[in-house]
């Protein structure tokens, strides 16, 4: 049975492949994960994106397509359409 892909949380991917996950990028939940794992998640070297329900990391652009298809966008902003931000979802 085909299940529609959906965005489930924000994610930050480190060049090593490690990820932080949470409701919003670099929120207190992600900060605690980074401290617990003793990995420096520098905003300039990491990729901000999202996870779908299968745990796949998607870039902001890939996540936008999934969120639009799943009708998850509840708020749009004129200057960032095509790139998903947590604020689009809630």
C-alpha cells in the first residue's frame, strides 16, 4: 500500500553524517543532543533540512515538495517559497 510521504520533524545534518532532530532547527532539544554527543554542529558547515516518516533526510527544497504534496503547509511567506521552514508547518 502506498503511503503519502510527510514531513515529521526538523533536522540538521553534520558533514560526518550525524544528525540532530527536533521541532525546530537549533532549538534547545537539538542543542542538548549536540552536547550529549559532543559534536560541534556549526551552522555554516551543517545542512538544515527535515526528516520524513521513513527517517530520510531531505533538504529544505526537497522537504518543500513533500510538504506541499501532503498539504502540510499552513503558512506561506513571499520570499521563501520553495524552501521549507518549520514556520510553514505550524
